[in-house]
C-alpha cells in the first residue's frame, strides 16, 4: 500500500475541518437560544426558526450536493460551500433582528449542506480503495464528534462571551479550509453526466423536505395533527415527495439518482442508515436534556460530561479503520458488535434517578463512544463500497440525507413519547399521593416543619409543602419517562440487529469475491 502524500493529508485536514464546521454548528446554537431571545427580543416560536431554517436548508442541500458536485466540479462546489458558510456566519453574528438571523441561518444551512456529503466523497476518492475504512473513520470523526463538541463549546461561549461568537469562531477555520481546498483538491477524472437544472423537481424537493422538517421540529409544540398547519404541511410533504421520486426515476439525468438503489448493499445500507440515524440521534438527544432539566447541569457541564465519550469515538474510529483494512474481521461483525454496545449503553442508563451523578454516566458513554466507531465506520463503508467513483457523490448525498432525516424523525418521535409518557407516569404516581396515605402525611409534616423553621406561617408552609410534593411527583414521573425512552431505544436497536444479516445473504461467488478483496486489503 502506498503511503499518503503530504498534499493528500492537507486535503484530509481541509475536508475534516469543513465537515466539523457544519456538524458543530448543527448543535452549538441550541444552548445559546435563550440569550438570543433576550438580546433580539424574540419569542420562543420566533427563535425556533433559527434551528428549523438551518436544518431544512441543510437537508435539501445534502440531497442536491451530488448533482451540484457533478455540475460545478467537486473542487469548485466544495470550496464555494465553505465560502458561503463562512460569509453567512459573519452575517449571522452581526444580525440585529431575529428576521435577519433566520435568513442568514438558512443561507448558512445552504452552504453547510454542501459540505458533508461532498467531504465524504472527496475522502473516499482521495484514499486508495483498500483504505476505504480509514477514509470513513476520518469522516466519521467529524460527523459524530462535532455534535458532541457543539454544546460544550456553545456553553462556554455563552457563559464567557456572547451568542455572536458562536458564529464568529467559524471565520478563521472557514478561511483556512477554503484556501486549502482551492489549492489542493483536484476534480476526479471521471464525472457524472448531468442535465440542466430541473426547477420543478427542485421545487418539489424543497417543498417536501422543508415541510417535513418543519413538521418534525414544530409538530409536538402545535399538538401534531390537531393543528391545520401541521396537517397541511404533512400533505404537502407526502405529495411533493411522491411526485419528486416519480420524476427522478423517469428522467435521464436526475437531481438525486435514486437508481443507485438497484445496488443491493447500497439500498440495504441506506435503509439501515435511516434506522441508525433514528436510534442514534434519539439516544444522543436524551442525555443532555435529562442532565440539564432534571439534574440542573449547565450547558458547559453537560458538554464536559459527554466529552469522554467523544474521545472514545475519536480513538475507536481509526482503530476500526485499521481492523477493516486488515480484513481479519468482517465489517458486518464489527457493526453487530457496535450495535450490541449501543444496546448495553441504553440498558445501563435505563435505571437513572435524581441522585444519578456524573460518574454514573462515564462508563455507559464510553461504551457508546466505542460502539459509535464500530457501527458507523463499517456501515458507511459497506454502503458505498460497491459504487463506482463517479457515483460516489450521489451515493454519499443520498445516504447522508436519509441518516439526517432518520435523526429528525427520531428526535420528533422521542419528544412526543416523552410528553405523552410523562403525563402517564405523573398521573399514576399522583394516584398514590392522597391525604389518606400515611407516607404522604409524614412527607407533608416534614415539609411543613421545614418551611416553618425558616419563618413561614403554618398556612404558607402548608401551601409550599403541597407544591413541593407536587414538584417531587412531577420530577419522579419525568425520570421514569426518560428511563422508558432508553428502554424503547434499546428495543429499537435490538430489532435492528437482525437486519445486519441482509448484508451477508449473497451468492457463493460474491462471498468468494469479497474474500479475495479482503485478502488483497491484508497485503
């Protein structure tokens, strides 16, 4: 195997830096929303569009990145995306109204959506074929670690500077990545033939994904289908999506090449990527919310809590890439081990209480971090491996889009589940809190004496005691709800485990061919 040149490693640095910008910005803004609301005089509904607008634009551009990369050239499109993302970051940081911020966040999302899939295809084509696992590992570090670093970095910036610097920190990294990309990235000799922009298909794609993203982001807040707005957007999303898919299957040069799904492993891998995004995003969403809402952690403390798991992922991914290159362990087996570690992770956290401390999270998050590397690297490599080089940008765009959508669906489902299940648990616990219960009477007397010892009158102390008991019941009900969430996610991962067998149901000659490839890798 030939050693990587300095120029190739510079490309790796530029690509991963740009990918990290996009993934960090996906989560870094979430911890600064309160400060933005106060500074810009915005309502919660207004400020939520700062997140929703970015996410919707991001998914649309991920879907289009394969076509745009072929049309404009991989180097030109990737560099332009970095520049657009960086310039939009400047304007986001200097926004003086929430309307300006939303507009520039959408523009930032357009630039960011062009980074992820293009970065992945560049890495897959920069590394030799036998180094596909290493390329995926390096890309995965940006995809997985970025969202974890985001809250930590955002919390620190919010506590010590202002929300403007959440965007300003992108500027130096963006400039460096753009310059290096322009100087060192080269367009691949083979290019996919693409036709003119199909504006009708683009409008269908935008309306479908944007509507779906808005439904997923705001559905719980608006009580889902009891809202005419959510119902209308859902109909638009479904109809636009169906017509878009039909057009892409019937035109010669589609915006999103769905015909790649005729490759068996790519089709199965893309489906599994959606399921993977659903489960991973849902589990990653629960821990920070639990720590901040119930344990009283700050955003920075929560980020520090998650950091060891990110370090474990950073260490695991290159090791997994080396293991795959050796050919000693089948990628599907590595993915099965990784998925099993996720199941263990959620089971370990399914018994959390209000006395759960930071030390109780350490081992489960380390296990999740290692499992992330064992799952992400093999699955991504398997999914894209059978594609030709010219199909890599379209394939990466499609698989990344499905994983992103899976994550959005996962978070929306878990948010709804938490709301419904918490009501169930609070009502069930409240049934046992009556004035006929000796335990309740003793707890009431304890609280009354406590408040009276601080100078309150009996009536005031009694009122506060009732409120304290209600607060305790509510907290306990929510704790039980989060435990249920982990059990549900664990069950979901368990159901996904047999799906890995779909990757090994091949004809004998295919198995022999794969074995020959693995022996070649080992050499």
